C-alpha cells in the first residue's frame, strides 16, 4: 500500500506539473484520489484517516453531481467506522447509504448495505433490529436474481431469529437458505 500512495502522489505531481503548476484538477479526479487513499488507509489499519478520506470523496462527488459514486464511497466507510467501534455512526451512515442507493435504483449495492446493516445490528446483539435488514436484503437480492447473497442474507435472518428465540422461523430460514444454495450450487 505504501507503493500505491507513492504512485498516487507521483501521478498527482506529474499532472500538477503538466498543468503548469496550477492546481486545476476536476473535483471527480480529487474525489477518486481521496477514495483510493481511504482504501489504502484501511489496509494499513488507519481507520480514522480513512473515514476522513471517504468523507472528502463523498463531498467532492456530490459537488460534481455524481450521487452514485458519492454513495459508493460510503460503503467502505461503514466498515472503518465499525472497526473504530463507532457502531451508531456506522449504522447511520449505512442507513443513509442504503436509502441513496435504493433511490438511485442500484438494488445490488442497496442489498449489500442492507445485509451489512443486519450484521451491524447483530454485532451489537440487537437481533430484532437486524431482522428487517436481512429481510430487505433477501427481497432485493431476489429481485435481481443474486442467489448467493440472498442465501447469505437468509442465514443472517435465521441466526437473528434464533437469537430472538424464534426457533421455528430460524429453522424455516435455514432450510430455505439450504434449498437455495443447493439449487444454485
């Protein structure tokens, strides 16, 4: 990852030099650099720094009118916030990101964020709050024919149901997940 940072810095310096030393980069370019720096920070365990980079990338993409990429920058930010122990902020970010992606019609990404919301609630042992997110993920993945992630969501729903004491529902969901997994290898 230090090589990635060096390569990015070198690329930025070259572009800056070619522009006559004037920092006239398009916001999309700077946003992409911020996003890459955020990912690099995660791989180096620098979660606080990654959150700052993802926030900057989101702002820059929004400034340029690119809501899709702005929302996508928030997905790894959810992980960084969670790893920092900022679970409430991770859930808030995930909820906003889910709503944005759903509004943009990106059912696949919205389903993944909904699945992650279920996982975040389970991590906090709030299994009842996790259930609607897993259910939504199953629904979204079913709409787009994403059977593997649908089965993963069904397992999450089964685990959360078992943790709330609804063993009947848990067994139904485990059976459904097994059926789907077998049908789709």
